[in-house]
C-alpha cells in the first residue's frame, strides 16, 4: 500500500516527505495507522549522523500513537480497531530479560531491530522499488507502519492521540526513571540536570512521589517558569555562578550535604560527572538518562563511588512497555500527570523539518505531527 512518510535518505540532510510503499503484516506483526507522533531528540541525534547505530535510508520516529488496522497470523492479543502506542523497547514476556523481572530491556528482537529490520530480517517499507529501513522498530514518521505485536501497548480508546503519543518515549522515560529505575521515595531531595522534555517529566515524577526539594539545573533561563509549574522548587543556572563557579559545591550546599537522587537528562558527560558528585555521600543515587555521543566516556574519582554514591542508567524509564504504558495513559486521563503543557507545537507531516528547527533553537518542548 502507498503511505506518506518523512524519509531520512542520509545523515545531515532534511527529511524528504514522499509516498513510500508498505507491505502488510507477516507472522506476529500488526499494521498500525499512526495518528500522531512526537519529535524526539533521539530522532535528531540519528539524523545528525552522530548515532553510531544510525542507518539510512530509513523512516525515523519512535514516539507515536494510532489504531490497529490489520493483524498477521499468530497475533494473539490485538485486533483491528485497538488503540496502541508503539514501543521501541518491546516486552515479549518470554525472553531471559523479561522473565528476570530485573530489567525492561527485552532482547527477543534486538538483533534485527538494531539493523532496521523486522524480526524475519526484511523491511516492510520500500521507495521506488528499493528497501527503506525501519527505525527503533517503530518508524512513526509515516501515517502507516508495521510492528511486531510485542512492540505495541494496547491503550484505552478515549485517550487523545496527539497527547498520549508523547508517552511512547519522553513522558515514560522521565517519569519512569523516577518511579521504576531510581525508585525515589517521598521526602527526598532531587536534582535534575537539563529542563527539556525529559527533565520536566523527571520533575513531575519527583513531585508525584512526594519529593520535598526538586532542583532544576539549566543554562536556559526561559525553562525556569515551566519547570516550576511542574514542581521544581529551586532553579540553578550555572552561568549565574560565574566562569569559575562550582556547580557541584553550590548544589551540595543547597541540598544540605548532597541530593538523595540526581538525574542527568542532557547526554553531556561533564554533567553526568557533576550529577554524581552532587549526590549525597553514603547513599546518593545518580541516574544517567541522556544519551552521549559515540565514543564519549564518563569519569570520576573512585573516591566518589567508594564513599557510597551509586551511578545507574535508565532506558525508557525502566518501564515494561505493554505492562506500564497503559497505566501511564490512565494517569494522564485521571489528571495525575500533565502532558498538555509539554506539547508546545503541532505541525502537519509536510512541515516536519520545521519541528526539528524548533528543537535546535530550543524553542519547543515537544512538537507533535498529526496525520
């Protein structure tokens, strides 16, 4: 079938909106009509050419919501008409990782997904007779896409696509890092480095669990107002501390000895070190969420770790997609979390490159493309 898509032909070039061909679902696969998709920094990272796993040509996008239109053989849990959110981190519930209940990093289709292919080693997309690769197993920059059944979370029918698509990555990554990965307790002190979409969701997750002090750190003063709206209690702009300012020392003092939990939401290795070192001696936990560039490494003095601080990482917020994503949709529908304020721009597919320009200029929290 013919579908409209934004195609990434090569790194560093704008997306090209055109018609591509999409083959129907095969065994254990599902055809989904995508109704809305968010533009995420991860898409921009891959498009920039910095992503060592980036492959082209491909249809990017991994933060979507839509409706099941057709199912292939052996699909057991979904049917046409179901509302779903694609999962770049699937949940098969059968592999060693899923059965361990210790991680959300399902491994059942990781090898083919990383190659831009479906589990049988082929692509469902083509352009002028040549294959086009899938992206993160989702490819939501197309108004129709095919995914494995295990990479779809069934959600309630009354949830608005243009809002809950954001749960497919940004919301869950931020909230989940607080709730599922770090397991922040009530009355904790929290420091959040980076007040973009992920950082704001970390803040509202910290507020949700009852943290008593939530400090946001960002060099963009325009981010302060919205961060306070989401629950931030203190704002620190490192530029205000001067060229020789000690960010770590300032945060340690502000938290009375260091924060119980810190989160790095930018992908900057310097900030990752600062986040660890402003965590409290003896029990502080620092969670790395941001994705750094290829080949970059993090470092700290061993003293920081042997005195009780812990460094942990979080992918998709530690959420098990098919299990946890429907719950987060319910939280939104029950007004327990705010997504509407985070959707700062909406665009049609034909203007998708404008959304990335907004992101580059720091003028958007989340841009959503509606089909």
